C-alpha cells in the first residue's frame, strides 16, 4: 500500500466536518465587528451582553428577518458569533481558576 493512502488520524480532530460556508459567514461578522469596534475589543465585553445580542439575532430570525439590516449578514451568523464569544470568555474564566 502506498504511503499517501495510510494516515494515522484516528481520534484526531476532524476539522473537515466543519460547514465552511457557515463559518465564513461568522468570519464576515467578525470582520464587520473589527471594523466597527476594533479587532479584539470583543474580549472586554461581559458574557451576558453577548447572550442578549445572540437572543436579539435569534428572535429577529424567528420573526422572519433573515439578514441583519445594519451589517447585511445573516442573523444566525451573528448569533453564532456571539455564542463563540461566550464560549471563549467562559474558557478564559475557567483557565484562570
């Protein structure tokens, strides 16, 4: 068997499972925010504010508004970005303990 057919990747992170077009939309949200607020300003915001923002985007989506009027990016990409920020902040808080 050729070496390029053998790959010992069992148990390793399967990054190829990520839905890249959806991830790109989250990156679009991050680029929009970096331009509006600064590249890493999101790290200084309380998690509860991201929860509230995620909920606003989810509610707008549930009401039928798919695209955020200000950014022109999908509301679910905004919500996902807010949840990622919450996850990062939680990980940071846990690592400090």
